[in-house]
């Protein structure tokens, strides 16, 4: 499972991060990759608690498109490649990726 499914996706994410941050060392890139993965897993694994916190309807509004956009923008801001959090209207900002998920 790791070799055939998970590692190829992880390596693709690492490749994107290497292109985005070419001067960053492997340890920092790995930590950044795990941070992105952690955000994704949070919404999947934490669903029961999140639904209790904000309600099932509000959680359901966090659909795949919304979360993909949010995690991308949040991560780019953390890497210094997107608008600062809270400083600009995220809905008007470019995500930094094209429709195929490639870094612009």
C-alpha cells in the first residue's frame, strides 16, 4: 500500500514543494509535506468531533472544492508564496496552482 499508493502521492507533493521552495532542505520540505497531509487528514479523521463543534450542516459545507482551495491557500501563505492570512481577501487571491495542480 505504501509503495504502490501512498509513496507516489507523497513524492509528487515533495516534488511540488521542491519546485516551490528550491533552497529549502529536505527535512524542512518533509515537515511541510506532512503539514499539508495533516490538514487533509484532520478533516477526514476529525469529522465526528468537528460536526459536534460546528454542526453537521456547517461541516458538510466544507466540501472537497472548498477544502482543496483552503488548504492550498493556507499552505502557500505559510510558505510565503501566497497572501498573508488575514491581510487580504482570500476569495480574490490567486491560489498559485493551475487546474492540473501544477505550480504556476
